[in-house]
C-alpha cells in the first residue's frame, strides 16, 4: 500500500513484547509514520499489556504471535521481549516476514544466538539487532568525526558507564538475573568498542557485585585488545553514587594517531587535534513524548528505527546485524570466562560452550 501523496510504500509492522522498553519503540514508530512506518499489531503473553499498548497506539492486540502473523502478514516484526523468548520468536517470524528486529542482548547463549542468525539466513531475511547505543547522537557524531579523519587511526578507547539510577524499579527482573551488568550494559559498550576499534582478539575482565540486593554482577572492568593492536578499557557500575547522577551517559575517550575525542558530562564533546581544542554540544533534543534524562536513549531508538526502515527498503545493511552481534555476545561470554578463571581469554581459541553462569 502506498502512503497518500508521498508515493512511499507503507511498511506494516508487528510488535512482540509490550513491556517497559517497548513504549519507546512504539512512540518512535509513531514519529516515523510520515516515513512509512505503521505498527498494526501488538502482541504480549499478558493480555492486559497487549490491550493497553494496542489501544494507545491504534493497533490490534494479540496474545499469540502465530495468530498475529496469520492475521497481519507484517512486513517486519519488532521483538521487544527479554532474551529467553528470542530464539523461538525469531525462528517463528523469520520465514514469515521481510525483516526481523530483535532487542539486545541477542540471546543468553551462543547456541541460541547462532541458531537465530541461521534461521534468518535460511529464510533470506535481514536480521537487525536493536543495539541503539551506536545510534545515540554523541556516538553518531564520533563516527562522523572518525570518517572525516579528525583523529586519524583510533588506537585506544575508554568507555565508562557508572551510575546509581534505580534501574530495578522499571525492570525488576534485572535484580534476579545471574548475569547482570555484562549482559545488560556490556553488550552496548562492547558493540561500541568493536565498532570503533575493530574486532576484539582478547579480553581480561573483573566483575563485582556491590549491591547486596541483586543476584548478578552489577559492575565490571574489562581490558580488550583489538585487531591492529588497539586497546579498549570498559568500566561499568550500577552502584556508583555521584552528584549530579550521570545516568544514562557514557563517558568516553577515543584516542587516534592525530587527536583525541572526549565525551564528558552534560553531553560535552571535546575535540583535541593539531589545531588545538574545540568543544561541541552533542545533546539530542527531547522527543515530544520523551523526558530527561532518557532523551539520549529515546532519540537513539528513533534513529535506530529510521535505519530499520532503510534496511527494509534495501537502502542500508543492518547495523548491527545478528551475525555481527553474535561477535559481541562472544565477547560478553569471554568476559565471564575471564572473570571466573582470572585469566586473559583469547577470542580465537575460546571454546564457546555454555559457560557456567
Ligand atoms: N536498547 C535499550 O536501550 C534497552 C533498554 C531497556 C531494555 N532493553 C531490552 O529490551 C528487552 C525487554 O526489556 P523490558 O525491560 O521491556 O522487559 P519487560 O519484561 O518489561 O517486557 C517484556 C514483555 O515481553 C512479554 N513477553 C515475553 N515473552 C513473550 C512471548 N513469547 N510472546 C509475547 N510476549 C512475550 C512479557 O509479557 C513482557 O510484557 C530486554 O531484552 C532488554 O535488555 C533494551
């Protein structure tokens, strides 16, 4: 179906999982209606959640994904459930649509993630992971500066994500999962490291559990070596008290042969190069439906979904694809292995079994 007056194909989507984060998905899809997006169905195992979200966004509610696919034949499916359901949903949807999008983390295990990548390859559909940190405005600007050659070849990156925001209020399951900080936040940070420094070859990692109320590690510090010799340092904590609370900003330093880029508090970007030092404000605007301090995340969801429409129209390759994100999961699993054994783990020789939780 063409959108009236625009000569543009309407892209009919279906959302699976109407929980905490899916609201951002739905708001952003609604913003992209002028670019052809329409979410026609919302499915959740919890009928009240499906009903409430479907009603708010003018979609049809479902509790059974199979029935939703039968009724709507969507052009794309947006999966916003937690990882235990991802594999079955991808295997169900891949043969029945033109694009599958899946929230991070791709899966809890390497075997599930590999099966998902395979299912999409077999069906011949692009597989896009909802990995939105690389779509945050500050990191999009860093990518642009790097492409322009502002700092030459990157050699070192430090990513720091430390806060004491009560993430457990909106996502109570986070307090109960045996693997917390690396699987929830490390996936984002490792995706950025791989994007900016290239493929990781080895990792050393220490984990900490500082908040006694949570089951998993709520902090980690990792040292990575990347192809070509670049080095990454990643530190993350969900139990760091600082005023003002910096959540959800990622403090960053990216050093290249010709200069350095720094992301500091309050979305200040410093560019150090041969000419001297200049500063840019890289704070995104707050979406009409959004609020601070979530605006950087909410804006990134919209950027990501705009990209998803381009993938669906064949104008862009998935960023990141499921196959790419499998490498990020491997780095996470290697981080757990390093923390458990106290040893450096080489990615090339690391046996990707089901590492004990
Ligand atoms: N990219 C980001 O910035 C970001 C931020 C927060 C959460 N997330 C990710 O989003 C995902 C969802 O997180 P959340 O906090 O919204 O979880 P949630 O528990 O609030 O919501 C998940 C929903 O999925 C439903 N569901 C589960 N299995 C289903 C199935 N088979 N069919 C239909 N519905 C099903 C549940 O009933 C629930 O309503 C997680 O993977 C999380 O890591 C990403």
